């Protein structure tokens, strides 16, 4: 009987302790102290709407926000819930010692500063939460900083949006899950997965897995792998978030990327270019500044077809070569070097069964084209061409090959060539010369007929 009474008393004391602790942590003063402890330890201004504590699940908080850096408005981070197992004895020593911390469905909206940096919000005197007045506390207690240590952080179903200083969305990650064994205010690392990635709302990848790290403002994604257009991209990338213009590097390889699927997802006309893309890109530069990009690339289109491409269609119709209107490719390759945002096309080859297009030149950072190209055809094509078209082709080194050189200009999205205008002008001039020659020299003995007499109405 005595044992039962003692057990009941202990249970009652435990209930009273839990209730008392909840009343304490839910009070305005205690929540401010928790906010101040987290803000001091993490060096960012943290705000919490509500807190609750239980002996079996530890501390739970809801309505967690971190405000944006000025002049951006709104919140840098919003999360509906946060939970952690906390050592209550450590609180007496101004330490927040948390293990198995879980942050659920946080949303991060990260704006680039006017200086071209993606900076984390930092705790300032005005931004830091202020504790409620506590007359019993000594000045030394107020001045004593809080030490926050997290032993294991799990972030579930997060989203990250990166916006440039002009308000344009550069990059978005959605459905992010990552583990971080021992994060600190200075750096962290772990393993991450992401359900969906969007680049400029035009290029979309899915199911990314990567090792990641963050230290001294440098974000690294190592050995990442993601699905793009039904194919796979692998590589490494870095972004220096706190350096002016946020320099980046990206070294990627990709294989079996469905170009038609990419075109559809980007809002372009489907079916114009089909095939599987493979290759590599090694780029570096400043985010949002095309003129700063440098690097190299090699691309191949396997099993490709180009249908109704504007410049090829014009050539095909003007030169009366149907193979150009629907170009079924045996080989499609391009090698490029990017220097200060200008893409130098060192080698471009488009080869079908009966013809080949070779080109080289530049593509400006603004998309302007300046390419020199050559169209080479074989005997199977020349048999169907009119004689006046063949007069513009030259015999190649191969006796079964004829070629014509031309330039491609205007823009990458709307390429143009002056070849057809040149042929048309030459054709008209030739016909006009023939007409004048016939009129003045071929029929000198024929007098012009007299004009017909005018008739009165």
C-alpha cells in the first residue's frame, strides 16, 4: 500500500512538473528567452509563435520564422513546426544542447543582395529578440551568451527559392530532404535528396541526390545525380553565396536526355528537334551575369531529327533540297568554348545520308549569331536539282561531292541566312541581262511595233 501511494505521488509530481514546465515555456517571457537563445547561438534572428514540451518528445515549436535582410520584405525562412530533444539541465548553464532536431516543411526565399550576394540573415541589435524584463536577473546573466549545439538535424520536405537582385527567380529546389549530423553557425555538411529542381523556370530536373556542404559562404554539391528529360546528369557544382555576384562552378556530364521532352517542358514547339543528347559541360562565372561565363562543352545528338527548323526549311525550299526540310541525322556534334559569355563554336557538324552542314563562329552573350557554314551534297541530291541551282555549287575534293558556303546571322532563336537572297538576286540579274541582250542585240532587225491608237471613251 505504501508503495502504491509513493508511486502515485511520484506520478502526480511528474504530471505537475510537466504541466508547470509547459506553463513556463509557453509564457511570453520564456518564449522570448528561447528565441534569444536560438538567435544568439545560430547568429540569426529567430521568431517562434508557440512552444510545448513533453518528457517523451522534448521541445516542440510552431510558427518559426527568420526575417529577410533589408531591403527585402517578408521572411527568409518559414516553417510550421520544429522539434528537438533538449537537455534541460544544460539550460541552467545557458546551453541549448539539442539532439534529433527535425524541421518540417520549411520554405526558404533567398534574395540576392544589391551587391550581388546571397547572404544569410545575421543577428543585429535591432533584429535580435528582446527578453521580457526580469528584475531578479543580474546584468551578468543578461550579458551571458547562449551556447547552442545541435547533434543531428533532419530537414523534411523543404523548398528553396533563389532570386536575383532584379527579382527574377534563378533557381528553385522543392521536396528537399537532408540530414546534417553536426551543424553549426559556421558550417554544415550531409546528404540531400530533392524531388524537383527548376532553372529559370525553363529547365527542369527531378529526383536529385547529392552530398552537400556549406562553410564560409561556399555551397557545394558533390557527386550529384539527377534526372533530366528522361536521361541522367551527374557532376559537381559550387556557389560562393557571400561573394559579390555569387561566383559558381559546374562540371557535369549527361546521357540519354530526350531533347523533345526538354523542348516541351520549356514551352517550345514539340517535334522540331528529337533525339537523345549526351555530352559534357564545364562552366564557371557569376550568377545572373552571362558576360562573365567561361568554360568548354561537347554535345552529341544521337538518333536526331530536325523538322521545319526555320533556317534549314528556307534553305531546303530555296535550294529545292527536301532533305533539309526534314533532316534525319546520322551525326550531330558540336564543340564550344565560352569566353566572357561569348560562345565560340569551334566545330558544328550535322550529317545525314546525303548531305552535311559544317559551321563555326560565335554566339554572343545576347544570342546574336555570326557563323560561317558550308553545305555539302552528294550525287543523290544533285540529280534532282535544277541546273541554275547547281551553278552556285563548287566541286569538292571528292568527285561525288559539291558544296556551297554561306553565313548564318540574326539570333539563336531566329537564325537567318542571306544565301537565298544572293541566289535570288543573281537569278533575277541573269534573267534581266538575258532579256536585255535578246531585246537589243538578238532582234535588231525587228522594229518595235507602233503603240496602239488611243480610243476615246
